[in-house]
DNA sequence: CCCTAACCGGAGGGTTTTCCTCCGCATGTA
DNA sequence: TACATGCGGAGGAAAACCCTCCGGTTAGGG
C-alpha cells in the first residue's frame, strides 16, 4: 500500500524483509545496531540494504512509518469493531504492548524528531494515532468505564510500556499479564487517586521534545 | 559499607562517582557504553577508572551489587516501617520503579548470569531480595489486600517496569502515575481475571536464564 | 609542616567495529 | 531470448574503543 514505486517483485520482498529485520533488531538492541547485522538478519547482502536505504536515517524513517501505520490500523480496527470505547481501548493497549508497537515509535522519536514534527507523512500518521487515542479516552470516560483522572497522554505512555525482556524473550505471556493488571488499574470502579494531573497531548508533546545528545 | 579495603579518601570518593555514573549511563544507553564516557561523566580520567575496575566486567559487577543492595534495603525498610504487607509492597514497587532499581539488575542479569547463579556475594543478595518480595506477596495475599492470582514473579516483573523515557527524561512524574495505576490494578477488590497462571520464582528463574547472544 | 606512598589525568598506540562503494554475476520480466 | 534490474559481499577508509604508561598532584601520618 505504500506502493513504493514499481519495484521488481524480489526487490519489493527484500525491502520488506529488511524493514522487518530492522524492527526486530531496533527493539532488541537499540537503534544503533550495525546495518550489516540488519542485512544478515534479513538474509540479504549489505549492498542490497544500502541500495534501498541510502543511509541509516532512511531506514529509521521507513521503520517508523511502518509501525505508526500499524498502530493506526490497530486503533482504527479497535474503534470500529469493538462494542464500546472501553473495549476498544483495551484491545488497543493489549495490541500495542504485545506487539511492541508503541515502543518502537518512542525509541525512534528522538531521531525522527524534526521529521515527526514538521515533515510530511510521518507527522500526519502520528497525528492520526494521537487523535484515535484521544477519542477512545474521552468516549470511555463519558461512558463511565475509564477512570476520570486519566489523560490521553497517560495512555500514550502506557502504550510504550515494557518490562525488561532479555533478547530471547520467553516474556510474551508475562507481558500479557502485566497489561491486564494495568487495564484493571484503569477501570473506573474502585479507583484510588493518582498523583499529579492527567497528562494530555501537550504534556506528551513536551515529553517528547527531547534534544538528541551531542549525537553526531 | 562494603568497606572496600582502606582506600584513600579521594580514591574512595572517585570510586563511588564512577559507580554512580555507570549506573546512570547503563540505564540511559545500555551496558555497552564506552568506558571513556563513564569516566567523563564521573568527572575522572580513564586511567582512574581502569585502575579501580580492571575490566568492564568488574564495573558491571560493582554496579550490580550496588543496585541489588539498594533494592534489598528498600524491601527491608518497607517491610519494617510500613503498617502492613500491602503498604510495604506499594512502597517497594514505587521505590524500585521510580529509582529504576529494578531495571538495572535485569539489564545486568544476562552478563552476570554465571556469577549471579553461583558466585558469592551477588547471588546471596539476589536471593535476599527474592525472599523479601515473596514474603511481602504472600502476606499481602493472606491479608486479603493483594489479588490472589499473582505470584512473586509477577511482582518481580513489575519491578523492572519502564516506559520508554528518552535520555533526558522529564518522566518522573509520569512514571509515578503509571506505578499507581499498576498498584490499583493489583488490589484485591474488583479484580477481573488474569490470563495464565501466577508467575512464581521458578518462572522468574527460567525467564532469567537467558543465554547471551553470540556476544562474547 | 613536610615527606612520600598513593593517587590522578589523559595522550597515544594498537585493535576492532562500522561504514559504504563497487562490480561481476544472477534473475525477473517483456 | 535479451537485458534492465537487482543481488551479494570483498575490501579500503574512517571511526570508535580499549587500555597502558608516566609525569605531575595530593592526602594524611609523623
């Protein structure tokens, strides 16, 4: 669907393999993994990788776009198919945590900051995801299912939740439990007060506005 | 208190600065940070670092020991000073998440695996922490404050909870909120069932028994 | 106050990692 | 079948990193 210009079938396939491999490795080892390792994991030569993605940044961008898109699809489907906002929210959070869909954009954010903020596509999808979260949050609260002292920013934060899972992760099941605990903590009944004030999108924006270290 | 042989006052001070810097950097950038960067952050020369810690492993060990010890102190104090097991558990979780005390040992685990499992000191403290968690969990459940379908392993996992916090973290407050949501989800009242079975120490042990990648 | 054992910093040489290009060979497609 | 498009990976240049070594500084007992 990104249509990605007419690529020969095998080229197209390789491109996708590379992005997938990069997603895995970025999660496991951080965004600094040697590109050669990405190539190896994808089962292609470095040449192929560099041909398709002239520099690391291009790859970062592709991965970012892909996961934002998936996140958006997830929110979209949840909202469309679940009976109410609360269940949509549950499904969304389960999905994004279990698939690590939230972590990736968060990790990428500092690097793609400029482009996220101004640049074309990325920025737009990002906005859509945020809007989706906000919609779910507000409606769930209106329905009295989600505790009131929560903001969309809190949800966005929870999206990026992770427990330290060593690279070989036997952790799926454990994560699922954590998510449920969390959801249980979000429910409206039996709430005990939270410290501070609900985070909204602006907090998130600020939270997100990090300046890269000396970087390079 | 590890007494660390008679070191001259300045040497001792530098040693501690180094460990502290390492803790920060390991958290922020992973355990592979250049040692030179650790030295810089600590405000000492590389020479000083290498004199005190012959190799990276020695530093890893020191950091691990330090954070395990702090974690143990935290559990100890919570158990001793709080009115009941539930509040002890709350305090413990708040502390370990907010101070990132849980993440560090988890991150170190793969590297110190051998030593954790068999070796002297590390192993012993680790056991103590686990025992503490177990004690709090069981008692809180006996008191009917903590939901029953939880195991010490779940708690241990929550301990290592993190939301992706970009290096410059304006995240403290946000984290605090997340923890409270978590705690609220752990309470016995109004529980909705969790998937799977409670994780116990053995799961944790297994979860933890990762083999380092090809690594080296 | 003075002396020295203990400690400090960081320049620099050697090694390892990472980047990225380039080109002969393979393969999809018309 | 023909050839444009795509592939792999060897290899040279550059960067990052490790760790030692030594001239200069300092803590703290006598």
